[in-house]
């Protein structure tokens, strides 16, 4: 059996979020949540319907790519993400974001371009231990490439 497809670890994954006008060199995302790090919702790429005659039709529709970043409460990256949230609230404007996620175990790099921070956890819930924080973004474009 070939062993090249056995490694599916997320432990070696890296994420960099750039925020034009605030963090143009990028925010290194670190100390991801235990059970989640960077997640993307399922994307509906078409709309379908069925006419009264029972025939199916459908068409491609442009989509938004929603991404959630989950970080432990003690992650130094949360301070920078909170600064983006605060800058949006203070300046009453949005800032363009771009996200790159490199996953060496499967030899892939994922790129999300032209995004906007949609929501963020400014407060880590005080559970038995501090809960992870989540930061949601919507992106216009997505692509993937081999490392």
C-alpha cells in the first residue's frame, strides 16, 4: 500500500491573513482551536428548480466564500484580529482582507482573496477554561494550488 496518502495532519498547516491598510505584511495565525482552525462552509455553486412539467433546470450563480478562523483565547493573533474589528467600528468602513492557508501534509495551498471581516469574538467565553474565539470572513474569490 502506498504511504503517500496517509498523512492528513492539520498540525503543520499555516495561515496568513493580510489586511490592507492595517496589516499589509500579514498576521500570522497561530494557536488554532483544538477541534477547528480554518473552516469554510459548503458552497452552493448553482441554483436549480423544477418546472410544473417536471423538467429540471439550473444555472451557475456567483458565490461568497465564507471562512471561519478559530483561535485559542491565548493566541497572540486574537489581538490583531480584534484591532481589525475595532478599526472597522471606529472608522466606519471595511478593510480588504486576503487569506493564505498552506497545508503541507496534502501539498496544497488555499487562497481566499478580496474579503471582509464579518464578525469576531472580542470576548473569550469564561467556561471551565477560556473558550476559543471565532472570526468570520466573507471572500469574493477562492483558488487552490499545489505546493
